[in-house]
C-alpha cells in the first residue's frame, strides 16, 4: 500500500517558467517531508524539506508547501532552468523512522 | 570527502547465484538503509540498520539478506530466492536528524 503518491509521472515546462510538482500522502502520522532530485544512474540528492508544523519552506528557487488537512504537498521551482531536468521524488517520514517514497515525477525543462 | 560508496556500479548475475552489493560510508552515521528502484516506482525499502549488529526488514525483504558488523559497512546479499532481482539498488545513511545521504547506486541485471 503506497502511502506517498505522485500522480503525475512527468512534467514539461519552458525555461524560466514555474514548475509545480505535487505529492499526496495517506498516513497522518508523517511528520517530516522531503524532496529529492535524481539524475539517471545516480543516487537521489536532497533538495528541500518541511516539518509538519510548518506550511511553507523556501530555499532559493525552491519552495515547498504543505497542506496537512488535505495531506498534500507541492514543490515549486521558479524560475525553471535546464539543469532542473531530473526525476523528483517526494518522501515522508514518521518520527524519524524510515522514508516512504513516491514514484517520482520526471521534469523536463525546454529551452 | 565524506560520503557513501557503492560498488560495483554495474553487476550481472546468473540465475541461481547469490551476489553481494557493497555499501561503505565514512560519515559516521549510525543508520543505514537499502532501497530498490524499479522503473515507474518509487524507492522501496529492503532492509535498514539503526545500529551496529542490528537490522530490520523493510517492505520488500524477501530474497535479500544483510549484515552490519561495522558501523561503516552495510552489505546487501541478493539471494537466489529473490525472483525478480533486476533493479537499481541504492544505499543510504542518516545522521541523528533527517539528513539522509544516498550512494550512487548499483544496477543489477540477471542474465
């Protein structure tokens, strides 16, 4: 039973525009959420995270929004750059226990 | 530089053979994890260890075995009991917070 879902397998966006990636979760006990970026044949690298006590966290071009009542989070990338083309995984954790990952969204930034 | 080293990067296994994937970290992290990635799916947890000489099964442990004799090392053995071992395997470690660090992965192919 997948507890973290990324329903959009792919996203194509023009360079300079906003990329919005969505993630839904089912376990209300999750207290920490993370986004990872992954290039082919490499391990995921940490991008940004948010605690369940917050509803927004910003780091440069990346902002994560959390809506606990809807069990939904999103990642905004503004402006999108060609180097942002990668697979993005949403992950969630409960009590710093173990990470549950979504299936990933492949982002393609067009020049 | 501190990090996680996975070896080999590519591994081929014949039907019925056991193979061992290496994972070494010099980050002084207590916890280590093994994930498996299949196309179109998120990372699924195979085994994890929160301390030396102790480990627990993850969500898909059948056909796999691990050991944690040293803090730095967490090898994964893919046994002949694993019916569909072809996948991309990722090792990760974590410090006391949510700081997961991933290795660059091993791609295992059954021939």
